[in-house]
């Protein structure tokens, strides 16, 4: 069973930065597409960013382009989300997710993803 554990969330002022990490265990991490989603209070969970299993391609939702960077270290079974220029509207619980089949790409549907972490809270104060 694949387990994903996020860390790195916290409270930051607007304009600040945070780096989230997601450590995977129990599976073949290097074969999975990985993604970050987030869920703000009272809203549905939304796609943030994804990275191919090989790290050869990434893509982002429009609202974070130029501010967030997704990356991975397959030797450490870890995916990262570097967040800069944070805004209050980035406040949410951030989840990492793994697509074990790695067949579909550029698909923001959360149903594509087989495994999920428990989430880490990011709060951006104005």
C-alpha cells in the first residue's frame, strides 16, 4: 500500500514563501505521476500542479503559474512544491496525490489519482 505524507505547511505572510514536501513509501514512486491539489475552506478540492514520473514535464493551474514550482527526487521518493509570492487566496489544505498508472497526462481530474496524503495546512495572512 502506497503511503504519502506531506509536510512543510504553516503560517506565512503575504508575499512569503513555503516549500511543501511529500514523502512516499510502499510503492514504486519513480513510476508515478505526482500532483498537488488544494482545498480552501468551503470550496471543492482543486488541482494545483503535476509532474510526470520522469520529471520531464510539469504543468500548473493558471493561478499559480510563475509562483509555484513542482519538482521531485526519485532517489528520495519525494515530491516538492516550492511556493513563492504567496497570497491570502492560496490558503488551503494542500494534498499530494499519486497516479500509479501514469497513462493519462495533463488531466486535472482528481479521480485519476490513486493515492492521497493526509494534507498539510497552508495559511497566508494579509
